[in-house]
């Protein structure tokens, strides 16, 4: 994933999640619900946004990598 200089808002992350939700593992839904109920640093918002970005177009190997990173972030917030 390339370096992005934009800061993404919680709403940006929510919209990106909603556009990719059908492609994500089903057990991630409750983790995202918990995630959206809290405040997060800009770094976390940007990281989650970019892990979700074009998730549906990613290879299986790339999805597995993103899933691991998402689980790591979502389970520790």
C-alpha cells in the first residue's frame, strides 16, 4: 500500500467499511461496531482506512495480510 498524506475522518473510515463489509470476514462486523463506538488516533483511522481501501480487489494473500492487521487493530482498541 502506498503512502497517503491525507488524514481520514471516522466518517471516511465508516463509509469505506460499509463499501467493503460484504467482502470482509463475517466475525469482523462486531469488532467494527465496537471500533466505531470509540475515539481513535489519526494514525489508527488512517491505517484502518487503508487496510479497507480496495479490499475487494486484493488477492487472497493480500486479504489475509490485511485481515491479520485489521484483527490486530480492532481487538486492541
